[in-house]
């Protein structure tokens, strides 16, 4: 039976993994949004398409690196 500290450590690792899963694509999108003066309508469609096509690769690459 795992001890309380082992369970707590596992819970913290799960929370950090979830935060990584949210922050990786979020930070890429915020950078794109900032680049176009915080106007979503000012982002060219080609950039949004590229973002949505490449974010799975970057997500898994970063997630594997940090985990």
C-alpha cells in the first residue's frame, strides 16, 4: 500500500502535467495573439491554420521533454 507522501507526490505530478498540457498550446497562442496587437481578427487565417496544424507536434515534443 503506497504511503501518503507517495500519493501526494503523484497528485502533484498529475497537476503539473495538466498545467503543462494547458500552458504549452496556450503560450504559443498568446504569442501569436500578442504579435498581432491583441486583435484576434487581425491574425491572418494562414497563421491560424499553421498554428492548429503544428500545435500537436509542439505539444507532444514539449510534453515528452518536460515529463
